[in-house]
């Protein structure tokens, strides 16, 4: 499975780099072992995943959350949005659609170029 990090998503990651220096490693570890059967499906081939932060002494429940788009046709996995559970409880459907549209726009632009 190929992992695609959009520029939109990379900007989100930058916001967390000071608080979570190992966020990229933790995210890569989780996406490399992604199994849709073990995650929460929220629609449109989007899954909500829990990411254990190696920078915290908490388990997955107190860590990070991310929404991941699984583009099966291209065997592609693209993180859409990431947040820290203690800062934000969840993401509204409207916010999720915004981030999903930004991500898929970049994916299709890259695929057609």
C-alpha cells in the first residue's frame, strides 16, 4: 500500500511537531500497519484511526486521532486530518468533507500530471 501525504496534511503535522517530536514516526508506523477491518469506518472510504504517541505516557486513548482515506483503486492510503484527542473531541461532518476535498484534490492533481 502506497502512502500519500498531501501538502494540506503536512501543514497540519507541522502544528504538532513541537509538542510531539515523533509524530511522523508514530503516524508512519500506524499507516504501515493499517488494516481497515480494525478501524472505524466513517463513510466514503474514510477511516478514523487512533495513534499512540511515543511522546506521551498514555495509550492510544489519550493520543492522536487521524482520518485516513483509502483509495482502493490505486492501492493508496492518504491521511486527511489529524488532531490531539485532549484538544478536540471529534470532527464535524462539514470539517471532514473540507479536509477530504482538499486531500483528494491534491491526489487527483498528482495522478493526472
